[in-house]
C-alpha cells in the first residue's frame, strides 16, 4: 500500500467510522425520553454550523485555488469543486463528535471520535485538498454550532431525599 493510498484512507476513509460510531451512539445511547430534544439540538447545531460556514465562505476565501491546484498535482482525496474554505469534512466530523460528547457524555467514544476528527483534518491537508487554515476554521465553526448544547437539560439520576416528607 503506497503513501497516496494511506493519505486517501485517512483523508476520506476516516470519515466513515466517525459516521458509523456517531450514528450508533446517537441512536442507541440517548435515553428514549430525551431523544426529541437531543435530536432537535443536533439538527440546530449542524444547521447553524453549516450556515455560518457558507456565510463565511461566501465573504472570505483565502485562495480561489486549492493546494493541489497551486502545485499542479492531482488531489489526494475527494473534494467539491469550490475553493475549499472552510473544510466541510472538518466541520462535519467535528459536529458529529460534539453531538456524541454533549448528548451521550461517553468520554471514551468521544475521545475516539476526536482522534478520528484530527486524523481526517491532517489527512485533508496531506492530501492537498485543504490548507491548515481551511481545516482549523472547519473545526472552529463546528464548535460554534455546538453552542446549542450549552444549558441543555441532562437526565439526572433520582436520589432518595435526605429527610422524609
């Protein structure tokens, strides 16, 4: 397996386990009575991040060409035919990671997803489809979308009262 194949796997392929693990966690690990509220926050966080990304991308583009175009080489991963700021891949995997963390509080799984998110971001840069600035802003905008999770009510374990009524 060549270096180009490894780069393609981490730039594109690492998105797949983020989606699969994130989907499993969000479908099966959110308590039934809290799913509607959780899914509403997840939808609003994702839409907010996407809207901000498109708005910023329409106002500011550091370059109209991607790194592989500037270097005159072939792209090392899939990409949309646009300037690439901010990175949609980075935003997407960040949004999933935040949703799992905030809605399930599963620390180990969230750390695995955060690691995969970092791998995707590094892969996108190594594949020359994004600059570091593209992926950093993708992650930052994904984090901004996660503000919807702040103040959300979490299921609380019922404890026995200290004094009888």
